[in-house]
C-alpha cells in the first residue's frame, strides 16, 4: 500500500487530512522505534544539539580547550559529520595528542570521509597505544571502512579479529556476512547470518537494544510483520475516530 493511498484512506476514515498525516508520521516513527531505529530520537537530537552548541561556545571563549574540542569532535562524528569532526580535532593532533581515544576518533572521521589510507594509519596508531581498545572497536571500524571501500578480503580479516575478541557482536557478524557475500562466498555469508541470529536471541535485553537494527537486517521479514501490525492498529484507531 503506497503512502498516498494510506493517507487517502486515513483521511476518509477520520475526516481530517491533517490528522491523517500526523497519524502516519506517528506510525512511521513508532514502527522505526520497534524495528531498525533509523529515524532519529527527537530528545536525543535535542540533547546532542544543545551539547554541541555549548561546546562551540566554550571553544569561542578558549580555543585551546582540548578536552572540549575532543568531545565536540566525538559528537560530530556520532551525528554523521565526519569531515567536520576531523577538522575540529586536527588542532589537538597538531598539539601532540596521540592517545588511543584521539587517534581512534580521528581515524574514524577520516575513514568515514573517504580518506581510507589516512584513516587506517590513525586507527593503527590507536591500536599501538591500546591494543585492546574498547574490546575490538578498532577492527569493527576497520571492517566498516573497508566494506565502504569494497576491500572485502581485508574487511573479512578485520571482522574475524573483532569476533575472536567480541563474539557477541551482532553488528560484526552482520558486516562479516556482507564481506563474505562480496567475496562470492554466499554459503559462508548465510552461515554467519544464521549464527548472528542465534547469538542475538541469547543476548540480555539491554544489549539487544543496541544490536536490534543489525539483527533485523539479517531477518528483514520480522520488522515487516511489525510494520503490518502497526498499520493494522493505525487503521483500527482511524476507524474508531471516524
């Protein structure tokens, strides 16, 4: 059912096209919260925006505040602005900051901006400073970047290292499945996806929240069923209001 047809049906049921539009928006957001969590959380976005604003104000007053600069770069990276994150963090690197956290954020920012070689050098510097940094996070980031650059073989090696240290990573198994598929090993990719789903079902609830969107990419029919259930509830609510 197309969005236009659904909106027309809800408009007819409620007698109010604006209410129908609001109901559709609420249904899409609720469906996303229950499944992939691709749409942003409004409260989370506001908190991040407010913190970024405060950090920018701090740096306007004192541009040498390296702690504020690092935190701002982290938030920009998390918010999907890797180029800005790299630009903000660069003065810290030039000032001599070479700790694992700084090198990791710079490597992630450079790699996600498309500067894969520079990103890998920074990530290897982070590994040299702390070989077990965040229990395999460096290899997870390398896996992401190498997949983005279609370097499937090296992505596979990085992700296998990650899973040897963090076997419960559903994201790592999902990405490894993509790497194997890129290498033409569909049987291996299918086996990895099945193992990822079994691991996901064994995770405690608090860990499932983080891993859910990767698990449901492995089993996409499950969020599809959830979306159908949300649409049915939306239709029943529209009929009741009508």
